[in-house]
C-alpha cells in the first residue's frame, strides 16, 4: 500500500448519543440552537455517556474499549468508532485494519460522495470480524454513520424543531425529549400484531424512527442530515446457466470461507445453538470439518421433535450437547429483559433465544447463530403462491395476505384510531426493490424488514453477553443464492442436494417440521412414528381441536415454539388480564385508547393478542422508566 500506509486500531462502543443541529443559515446559529446543544450534552453525561464531542454537534459514547481522545485533542478529527454489541467488545477481539491515503477528511464526512478507500477497508474488516455494527466517523466539519448491510445493530432517529436526536436506544431519546413518546404509530402497532414486528423505519412512537437498511447518514453544518441507502444489498442477475454441481461447489466454498474468517483468532470452544434444523446442523458439520472446537447447546422438552433432531445431529457429528432448561413461562419471566433490549420493536416470542443465557460461559464467548440460512436458501419463498411472483404489485398483495392482511380483526375499532390496511400494503409495495426478479425482491424485502426486525432482535439480546457470529450473513453467500433460479429454491431443493452430497449422514435425520428426512431412514422414521402415535391416538379419541386444547392446558405442547408463543390456556388468560389492567398506561404514555371490548375484537387471534399484550407492557415499562405521560 506504499509508504503512506499505516495501521489504525478501532475505538469501540456499545451505545452512542447524538444531537445534530439543523443547517446553519448565513453562518449564524438559529435561536436556541446553542442552548439545545448544551442541554443535550448535559443529558448525555447524565445518562452515563462520556462526551466525545461538543461542537459542531453533540456526540457521546458508552463503554469505549480503549483509552480515548480528549474532546479537544486534534487527533480526534481522524478517528473511527465501531458501535458493537457488548458481547463482541467483551471478547477482546483486536479490531484493526491497514489503511492508506490522507485519512478521514471533513469533506468526505459531510457529503454523500464516493466511498473512500479507508471506509471500504473499515467496512470489509467490520463485516468480516464484527458483523453487526455501526461505523461512525466524526470530524470538526461533519459526521458519517454507516452500518452492516441491513443494519442489525439498532439505532434510532427523532427530528426536533431545531435539530435531530440519534441514539442507540429509544429510551434515551424519550428521556431526552419526553414529548416524543406520543402519539403512537397505529400502523406500527398493526404491523407488530400481524407481522410480529414494525416494518422498515417504524417504531411504536410516531416521531421516533429506526435507521433504514443499508443506510448511509451524512451530516454537515451547511447541509444538515442527508440519508441514502448506499449500502443496501442488491440482487445479481439470475444465472439461467447455473448447473447444480457448480452451485453446490460455490456455496460450499463460500460457507467454509465465511466460517473460517468470522472465527479466526478465537480461543476456546465456540458455542453453537443447535436446534436440529437444517441451518444449525449444517453449521455444526462445517465447524467439525474445519476443526473448529464446538460445544453444542439446545433447549426444549424431551418430547419435542426439535430435541430429538438436535440429539441425532450431535451424536452423528460426535459433538458434546447440553440440553438447557426450558421454562413453560419463559417468555413472561423474561419480559423485563425483552423490553430493556428490544424496546417493543419485536414479538415477545423472540425472547426464546434468551434460554441460551443458561449457558455457564463467560461474557464474550463466541456463539454461532444460523441467522439468514433459511431465507437465502429459498425457504421463505413458500410463504406465497406462484401467482404472487408475477409482478411486484401481486407480490405486495401476497405479502399482505400471508401476514394477516385478510384478518377479520377490525384494528381501527380495536385501537380507536384509523388503521388502513391499504396504507400498509402500499408501504410494502414501495419498499420492494426494483430492477430484479420478483422472487429476488421478496427475499431482499424479507431480509430488510421481517428478518431484520423480527429474527434480528435476537442479536441485541444474546449480543449483550455473547460474541455472536452468523456465517450465513455474508455478501458472497447472498450473491450466490440470489443468482439461483427459482426452481433451485422451491422447497429448498438445492439446499437438500447440498446436504445429501456433502453430509449424507445429516440428510438422514428428519427435520422437526417435516414428515420425513431428506434421505429415507427407517430407524429415524420409526422413532418419529412412535413419538407421534400417542398424540394421534388422542386426536382420534377427542378430536384434533379438543386434543390440542388439552395438551396446551398441560403445557405439553407438540412443538418447541408453543411455549414461546404463550399458546397455553393459562398464558392466554394472563395476557388478556394484563391488557385490561394496563389500558390506562397505554393511554397516558402512548395516547393509545384500547377499546373496552378488546377480547371480543381480538377474536381469539393468538398472534394479535400477543402483540397487543407486548404494546401494553411496553407502555407500563416506559412509565416505570420516567415521566412520559401525555
């Protein structure tokens, strides 16, 4: 890289707080702008943040991992900060990169110009080693914030009359500006109840937004805040000439490379959340193949099919497996933790992942996670009918239909505010990427919205303690899978061929959600039949509906997600009672007036009930954190 090349180490934080004043007109600050900056600087320090910069904007960070520059240090004008999850910081990784050139000049930060070589190098390092991050550069003349490709490390934005607040937590924004708590965003509530998470930029607060997928944020005193989606994932052309063996070889090479890079330099055994599904068993197999020491963990009851698949996978690969406790009321017990980390931005069932905290390992332990494996291989394409993939318009209609767009619930009457399903549908249509095939557009939309907001909420939770690693979340793997024609994605046919070719013993183990294994195997199929036989007998004796109510009442659910989904009779009663008790909190904090006949209006819809329960608990949690009453 020549004589100018040098090694720069990275400063790291797990949270940041920003106040960006509006553009300065005619070289003079507007009325009250200086007062606002001083007030928000004091607020940041009150929250426990260390002030990093006071002018020309307020920038404060928490838990910087190495000695930092003083605010007035000239060297601070050429610094890069990585915003990471605490578990990655605790791992002690040495995040550094060789960069050359003139450094991070002020013009580069304050404009939306072309990428600098330095920033390309920082992103390459961060995607490879940290994966879930925000990359921040701040100088005397500007600010720049960019994220991992879809933005899995949350930060939130709120526009004020005189500037903009940006913070890693919604709570910090609301504590700094309590008036932003209300009004509620009714479309976000609808989406949480039907899609399991608000979509896109929405939060439950109408005036607080989440950062966008692929977002590039630039601020300068002259231009203010400018936002593009310069880091958004894009789909390559579909490769009609792709042969199966070539595709399998490319996928194998990319997956092995991704796992090696993302675990390079780790010491001690790596934890693996082994569900027994296709994604986690493949990660386990590749880890064993490359010699990565792995300790597998799973959770569930002995009668859950997922546990049987996990045990068979571990036994086949020779991996040690520990079965963790799985409390029947785990989602309710972990509700405070869920609200503290996810802040009402995803369904409560995602707290299932917190069972991994039963692992007796120190903070910073590496944890393999199968995020992105299912959707990139085409599994989620089955959600829609072939006719839905004709155009982007029919695709938007299909997304709405799959996610409850035809629900009989009258949301406008339930929430006592206008809620337009057409508005939700139009928002989906507008967010579908153009210039690619509809099935590619759905895959990208699924990542940028549902996966990012729903499954992606795992990472703020487990990232609080573990150094989380997701080998499937990789640009090369995305590009390969997105180039596969639909026939190779339908029914995950190419993925099944992959397991059969490279790991045939794993292809003989049944998936917990399928009737039989990829490759027929009498032993496993007979064992599965014997486990299902008692349930089928009860179904024939009492009828399916009554039998399911009976097993739920006994908390002996047939699959692992039932406990997380609060599907039991007692859990449903608890949710309805709490909704009734917390209606005043929702009114005072969010300005949300829930109809007194809410139980009838929910019509027994479990997912909608769980979503409304979470909204009410979130309102109560906010009230406990401070005064947000309208």
